[in-house]
C-alpha cells in the first residue's frame, strides 16, 4: 500500500466525511496539523461544503484582524 501525503502548495484540506472512515480522517487531520494546513470537515452536499468554507473564511478574517 502506498502512503499518500498532502502536497507542499496546499492551502487547506477539505475532508468529505461521508466517504472516508475514522482512521483515514484522523490520519489526514494529523498530516494537515503537522504541515500547519487547515483541515475542514464537511458532508458531501454542496450546502454543507459551502457552510464549512464560509466558516473557515470567517475564522481566517478574525485571525488576520487580531
């Protein structure tokens, strides 16, 4: 089995929780944390994805203003 890694020029990782198991979600989350990349968790519906991205953008705006 080949281990995949998050690319160097990745801004964020969007994890669609409907498609993966807990172990894979945990591994992706740990990899993203190690590389200081935001890991966003969402269901695969467009409305859920949009809401997740909007929340992440709001968080980044608040952090940038601090």
